[in-house]
């Protein structure tokens, strides 16, 4: 308990930054992910190819490598300087968007083919089929797995500790400078992550239960 | 996959084809602009200069990269095997008739899945020595971390696979007098494994990617090497070339494994259709 109370400043700063990075990355990866998901189901074959290549490439790249590109590589490109937190968020957004796109696409695909055929039969256009018929129905199939993606995103923010970003994963490095007990520190970090993840999982279960009944 | 995608739209008419061509052209142009901008910036900042790549022409460096790829794969293979074993153990715990075993194993699985893998690895590498466990090497931290996290994910995959089987299967097994363990081993497992194989392999891809976290507990894998070469001043600190080399290796390894996953998925869904039974009469 002392380890936590004597270093509350570090813990609060670390987890505040983790939550901030999580929230910003979640919003932007949702936007980018939906765009890429739409590319993947588009009637234009070149758009589909772009979407598929993006998803296959990003899903097969370790996040740590992506962050290394941005955190260590970007400053050498002579572009406007960005701080490490922003660069880490960009890497998180690009990475997570590929997972969001897959959730979106499989949500659309989970709707019975008859729905699309019926919509087309009454003369709706492709845009209308997607926005009026499929998305409203796919929504309940998309939200629970989307929360799983966000849980992974929350945990993935810790990868940024390898690249001098102060967040929850980097608390222990600072604590070792203060000469604190690392085991206790890391157990506290793990405990708070457990609480945060359980919170998100509770939201997920609530949605699942709500839609399972109706 | 393509089946459902194709059904979202009719065969395009002349107007639709024109619209789709324009949209495709715009997409390709935007992507080409972004990629072109990146390449130009890389070129302008001298990332393609021969001096920055010279390091990777040395046989010694190439051998080291090859060896490091080996140690990445070693950590992955060890971690994956341990994870599969742990997954089976956790599954058995969750199927246990004793309620306290079930609840505690459930909590254990949930906890392992909720802790970020990096924190788990750091707990093992920096935390355990506090208790006097001085034998912890980076290799142990990486593999045990991978095993604990992926093991709990595997337990969930296994459970979902068993639950997806019709209840009649285990009831029929019990009806012909098999014991609980026999029902699991002889009736349920063979059927469930085929359904679960795609999910298992895609989780293995995740595990392979996660070995990259090893560099934060000083395990000498590919990213560790990239960072090391990237800071060699006498070769112009080639961090971007180093990340490109190591990145391509990682992506190639993961794509190969993903390709296996796709093949297995095709195989398992095609062999799921009942075959004609030969009659010998």
C-alpha cells in the first residue's frame, strides 16, 4: 500500500495519460477503421484491394515495430516535430483501425443475405442498402467485438513505454529510479489495468445481454 | 468471405461501372500520393543513401540477423507450446465438477487476459527477482509471459469450441457408457479441434507478433537488434533501414502463418460437407 500512496503522483500521471491515449486513439481508429471497412466491401475492385492490403499488412506487423517506425524514424524525416505521445497515438490508430475494419466488415457480412437481396429487389442503391438496411442491423453485432478491440487497444497503450512515452506501462521504470519495490509497483499497475478492463468488459456484457433478449 | 461481399451489389450497369471506376481512380490516386510523399521524404532525408545500408551487406551482420530471427522463432515456439498446454489445463479446470475449482479458474483466466502482456513480462523479469527468483532470464520472461496470456486466450477458444458442438454429442457419448474424460477425448475434442483450428492459428499469429515486446525485457529478438543497429553512429544511425529490414522479416513470418490459417479455414469448411458413403453391397 505504501508503494502506491508514496508515489501517487506517478500512478495518477501514468494512468491519466493511458486513459487519454486510449480515448484519442479509440475515436480516430474508429473513424479510420470504418473508412477502411467501407473500402473492403465496396463494389470497386481497386478500393477493395486497397482495403485488403491495408488490413493484411497492418494486422501482420507487430505494434512495437510500428511504434519504432514512428517514434524513432519519424523525427529523422525532417517533417514538423511531433512529441512522442502523438507519434505513439498515430501508431496505435493505424494499428487498431485494421481491427476495427475487420469487425465492421464481419458485422455487415453477418446479416442474412436475404436482407440485402430484399433491399435490392425494392430498388435501393448500394449506398442505401448499406446505410438504411445493413448498418442498423449490423450495429448490435458490431458493438460487442468492437469493445474487445478497444480492450486490446487499452492494453496496447503500454507498448509505448519502450519509446519514452509516460503512461501506465512506464510507471515501473520511473519507480526503479526512486528505488521502490518493483514487484509491488507492477502488481499495482496490473491491478489497475484489471479494473479498467473489467469496466469495459462489464459494458460489453450489458450490451450483449440487452440485445440477446430483444 | 467473398460470397457475402459479392451479394451486397448487383452486377454493375454502365452508370454504376463509371461511378465505381471514378471512385477507384480517386482511391488509387490518394494512396499513391500518400505513398509517394513518404518515399520522397525518405529519399530527401537520405534514408536510401548507400552508407545507411552498408551495414546490412556485411556477412557478419547478416548472420546475426539470421540468428536473431532464430531466437524470435524459438521464443515464439516455446511460448506457443506452453500456452497450448496451459490452455488445456485451464479448460479442464473450467470443466471441473467442483464449483470452487471452476470459479477460481475462471477468475484466473479473466485476470491473465486483462493484464497487458508487456506488464506481465515486466512482472516476471523485474518483479520476480525481488522475491529472490534470480534464475529469471529474458527468455523465461518472454516465453512465460506469452504462455500465460495466450494460454488463457486458448482456454476461452477451446471452451467456445466445445460449447459450439450440439449437446446430443456428449449425451450420446454418456449414453453408450463413456466416462466424462472419454467423452471429452474421444467424442468432443476431435470434432471441436477442426472448428477451432482457424481461431487457434490466428491467435498464434498474435503470439508471434507479441514476441516483439521481448526487446523491452532485453530479450535479443529482431526489434532489439533493429534498435542496436539503428544507433550505430559510424553507419549514420540507420534506424529506418534497420526497422525496414527487421520489419520485413516480421511481416513475412506473420504473413506465412496467416496464410496457413486461411488455408486451414478453407480446408476445414470444405471438408465439413458430408461425403458420399461408399456401399459395399
